[in-house]
C-alpha cells in the first residue's frame, strides 16, 4: 500500500461558512474523514503548514512547500497538496521549477465548493488526487475534475463550474476514470530530483491596452528585475513605446514579450512590430507558455543567475512540458 503525504494549505476545499463569507477552517483530518474510501488503497499522513485563502498565497509559500516536500521526499511515495483554486496554477507552475526531475507524483488539487457541502466536487477531486499519487507516474501536476494537467500548463478558465481548469496549448497528461489512471503522455526522468531554493520575486506583468501611458514602462521597470509585457495577438510593441524599451535595456532589465491571447502562443517573427523589437532588444519570447508559467519560470531563472546568456538558456530549457517551440 502506497504511503502518501497530504499537505493542506487551506482554500475552498477546506472552507466553512462565516458571517463574512467562506473562510478556510477544516483540518487535514477532517478532509480525510470525508473520503473514507482512500483507506482501501493508500496510507495517508497529513500536515498543515498553511491555512489560507489562496488569494493570499505568495512566492514565500511556494518555497516553504517545496522545502517541506524535499524534507519528506524519501519517506513517501507521493504528495497531495490541497490548495485554493485562485492561485493553484501559479503554485503548480512554481513547484514545477523548484522541484525538477521528480520520480514521485506531486499532485495539487482543490475544489469549487467546500468538502462538507452535499453537492461538492471536493471529495471526488481529493480521491482522484490520492489515486494518482499512488500511481507509478510522476511529475508535478494538477488533478481536477478527473483531468490530470501538467503543472506548467494549467489555467483557471472558469470561476464557478466544476471543470474549472484547462490545459493550455498542451493535452491533458492523464485522466482518472472509473477509479483508474489512464495515462496519455509518458513521464520520463533521469537521475535524482533537483530541488532549488531561491526565487527572484521582482517580476512584474504589464498588460498593453490601447492608450497605455508610456510612463507605465518606467514605473514598472523601477519595481522589477524582470518585466513580462502582455502584448496583442502574436506579439509586438507599438511605436510609441520604443523609447521606453531602450531605457529598460540600458537599465539591464530582463524583458519578456508575451501575448494576451491564451491559446496558440506568440510568434514575434510574423509582423514588423514584433520582429524589430526582438532583434533590437533580444527580448525573451515565451511562445506557447502560460502566463502562470512565464511568471514563475522567470522568478526561478532570475533566482539562479543574473548572466544574460544563462538567463536565456534556462528560460528556453523545457521543464515539465512548459515549452514547445
């Protein structure tokens, strides 16, 4: 029987009603008490390092969770993290970079309704996650609504529906169907897991909108080491902002030019407005990466190095299916 560590962090799955709305309240033991069937296929220990609405999750919590998994890695066959849905995709992506080449499953899950409600999705999501954590497949992933999504490819695309998460620009890696794991994409790893312990949180996202004041670039640049610009379509920068890009380049900022469009990714080679800035400023391009992966990967990369060429190498090295180009 597989030995699983359940890591509870709060979120809707553990919420109870208060006079001010739903708030995390249930203990890990109470969560497990709602899924008694799990005892038939796994042994579960539980810890609760956090008890937060996931709106309050930040990079320090990602480092804490990664360290907790590292400290317990040799003792368990798999890990299940119960987490709120609002920042679940960010946490899954961050853990994909902080814990690479894992030979054991690291599963994140949550729910759209608390586990003690009659019509909740929480019980099935938690059971499916424990089943997947007992399976031989590995890697950081999200299990939600029977879908198994690579940790770098998930995005919350619905605020209320039970099928809240989608895999962006990449197929689901597996499915939990009739109490069985059906794997579509094989997981391959070589050697021991690689844990890293630093993130540079001075990363910002600037979303282009028609008429955005040019001063926004300087303001964002003053607050960050890495700036992700969400452009239009396949990517490009309006003429009026080229002077601002010059200033960011002189200041040594790492600039990533992404797209606001969630599907199919960027391609700066298509239009003049994209080609010229990519050639002139050597901007990084995330291609088909999600915004959540782009943000957390840049934090991870800048946490490892400040050398321009090494930044490019690490950013363009695929991790957990995050990048196909």
